[in-house]
């Protein structure tokens, strides 16, 4: 006769019960092992407090083309921006087109060059002619242009007119305009002399990769005091030739020698190719970049943009704020305008209106404008040992949670988990670390609610130990509220320890499985509420549930729950979209508290937990509210899963949510008591 799962020997049942208690002690030990990682992450986050406001210099040059005196416009605007607080200028790789915008050269096609010389153009001539406009700059620009075109096998010869030096390029003008040149050294020096930090924007357009050229550019950057570069285009410099030439390794070596870091632009639809590899080669000398586009600067309100910059700096650890501007046709004014004024008001504020700019706002939070640098990464001593404690504490938490559902299999689950934890520790795979962190994040809020349901049902079954008065139930609800939140947050130190690599702070890697985290605990707690604790076995409860008739009401309720679930999942992660009204509400919370608590916690999850506890202490059906309240518990853990957000800020956000949620929950209890009295009075008089 085959022994079933339900026929576990008595000695094994006792062993499983003792193991369940031992697992929670293992969780506690694992927590102690996780704390050094939290401490060193706080140290890391505190190591970079300077913010660079980087203006796109090319935008200023392009806007100058709409002015009667372009050079005067550029001079005036960089002074205005400097006075407003912009401390850096981004300079792109140049081109003949950009040099012509800057009035350094004048470019002609063959026909215009012939007209200039007073003769007919040669038949079939489609070469490019250029004249240098500033004699003092010829010695710098001429060799730069000659080398760039010669590297591409394009013949270059002398050409002059009217006493001005020039060049004849054996290439069509349209093609010549597109060929990349090094960043303009004259303009970089001018901006340096004006007191700006220089932030070059390099591309991967020069193919094949030319290490000699890169060495010259990097040496020039070093002389200008460049500390960071940002990449332009869809790939970092050297990416295209990495497989054949090892170009990324060579480029990284040049940057490391010069002490230059790189910028990682946030929220790109497609991450720049090779950025992660280059970041690793640079030992993560990386700063995150927040960019405000020309279009956003044209239509955005300065106060809204300033708030956005503040959130980027303090909430998401961004240290390079990239500002853009552009000229546009204003039909209402009948003239061409530009958004430089919006840039200035965004960062400097408006004294007449009494509004703070982004600079003053970030300074209020302990940041200051200066030369940004990457985080100094701190690691705990005996890191491997502490991580072993954290991993096996996480495994114990997951096993203990599974044991709440399958107690007879606890020993087997624990053994399998221990083997898996050893694999995670030894292999140190990013994917395995993320999987363990995800399961841990799911386990803690699930266990906290399941243990709460189990405790309440045991009290109701024994009909003892439950407070009878309303005030007694309120007091017990608050105690259980705090206990449940603490147990849910047990996952946080484990997630921080397991995903302690700086790549998560820089969002080069991200916590995966956000949708599963937002769904699994609710589903698991609902499963426990339905199948466990009604006197029968799990199997009999499931069979009875399946035998229930399906009514139209059930179908309607299922459709409503499904729609709510889809909307809820659509709002998780970074892809969710908020309405204008919600954005205003968020701004109000941010302004009021300095840190915005999460709406799903303080408006939904936490008040439902307090009200559900109050009702469950008297009525069994009150657990329905507790199932829904799982939302708030998992959201607290998810707050810390945003690993690019500072720990102190995440902790403040969770505590604010718990505090406000408690107040709203107590208000909900008061409203319930009033409605209950009204209902009783109505029934008594009916």
C-alpha cells in the first residue's frame, strides 16, 4: 500500500514543527548578516552630492542662426546661463556644418565657388570648397579637417580666395557635411575660459576605431579638466569594432588613464550599446544623466521642470542634468522665440513670482552645484561571509513561507532551498541573485498576512483571547498592524544584500519581476484565505469550492476583479502612466512632506489593513479586507526594490505611508462604527 503525503510519520511531523521554528531563527541570523550591506550602501549613496547642470552648447549655436548677430547672441546667452547656475557645457563632435554655424568656415559647392571667382564651374565638378573665416584659428582647424578627411581616404588640397586660406575636398558637399570631426578645440577652450566644465559628447561614428585619434582627443580633454563624457547616438565609442579590435578595452584604458568617467542617460527606449561593458571596464566610474529635451523645455512650466529635476537628483541618484533649448516660431507673437528663458527660470527660479528654482531646491536637500563624480563604492569587510548569512536567511524565509502552505514537505523544501542557496553563493550569477531576491520579496509580505490570518482563525476557533470592546479592538489592531508591517519589511535587508552590486544603483541592471511581486502575494494570501482553516482539508475545501454554482453575479465580480487587476498591473513599474490630476496630487504630497509616500499604500493598503483588523477581531468575514490589504505590504517591499533610490528616502516613504495610512484607517474605523450604529438603529425600528 502506497503512503500518501497526508500519511507522514509522527516523528517527521514533530521534526517539521521544530524546523519551522528553527527557520525563523535562521531568518533572524540572516538579517544580521544583511545589515552590513545596508550600512555600506548608505555610505556609497552619501559619497556623491555634487550636481552638474549641463547645457547643450550646440543648441545655443543653432538658435544663434535665427539672430542678426549670431556670435553676439552666443556670448550673451552663455553669460546668462552662467549667472543662472549652469556650470557645464556639452560639446559634440564637430562637422563642417557645425563649423559653418559657428562662422569658423564658409562652405561652397563647385558652382558657388566658381561664381565667387568670377568664372564658370567645371563640368562634372561636385567637390567641396571651404574658406576659413578667422585667420587666427586656421592653425588649429586646418590640420584637424585635413587629418579627418585623409583618414577616410578623401584627397584634400589647398584652395584660397581673396587672401583667405581654404581647402578643396574631393567629396560632395552633402557627404562632406556629414563626416564627423573632433570636438572643436577652440570652442572648448573658450567655454573653459568662461568658467564652464566641459562635457564632450562622443559617438561611435568613426569606423574603424582609431586608437591614435582617441588618444589625442582624450589628452586634449584631460588638459581641459574634463571629468566625464556622455555618448551621442545608439552606441558608445568603440562598440562597433570591439569583436575584432578590442576597441572598448582600448577606449576604457584611455579613459581610466585620464580619470574620465561616463554618463548613463536614464529612460532611453533602447539603452546605448556597449555601455554596460564599458562601465564594467571603468570600474563603474559612471554618473546617471537626466535629460530634458528641447520639446519638453518649450512646453513645460519652469516650476514643473524644477520639481522634476529635484526628484531626479534626490529620488533617483542622478548627478548630471542635461538641459536643451531651441528656437521656435511663435504665431501669437509673430516672431521667433527660444526657450533659454525657461531654462534659466527652471534652474534659478523667479524672484518676482517667489518660486524656487531647481538649484535652490536641491540645495535644500543637501546637494550642491559642482563637478559631479561617481559614487565611491563601499563594501563590507568579510563580504562573502555576510552574503552567505543573507542568502541562507533568504532561503529560510522562503522555506518557512512555503511551509505555511505545505507543512509536511518543509524538510524537503528546506534541503532543496539550502542546495539552491549554496549555488547562488558560489556562482554569484546576476540572474540567480535576482531570482532569489524576487522570491524573498514575495515571501515576506505573504508570510506576514498568512500568519495574521492563521492567528485570527485560531482565536475565533477557540473563542478566546479576542478583545470585546471597540477600544480594545482598536488597540489590538494597531499592535497587529505594526507587527505585520515589520514582518513584511523583513525582506528589505535581504534584497539589499543580495543585489548589492553598484550596477543596480546605476540602473545598468534592474530588479526583475515587478509584476510578479505585485500579483503573487495577493494571490497566495487569497489562496490561503479560501483553502486553509475551515475545518476540512485543503483538498476538501478545494472540491467544495469547485462545486459552487456559477451565477451571473460571480461572472460580473470576476470581470470587475480582472479589470481592476489589469489596471493595477499596468500601473506597476516605470511604464505606468499617471493622469494630470494624479500628478498634481503627487506634487502636493511632495511639497507637503518633502518625500512622496506611495498612494497605493496610504490610501488603499494600510487603511484596509487597519479596518480589516478591527473587523476581523469580531467578525470572521473581515479577512476579506486583509486579503486586499496585502497590496500595501508588498508595496512597502517594492519601494526598496527601486535600488537606485537612496535607502533613507525609501525608508521615509514607507514610514510616511504607514503613518498616514494608520490615521486614515482609524478614520475608516470611526466611520464604520457610526454606520454600524445607524444600521442597528434602523433595524431596531424596522
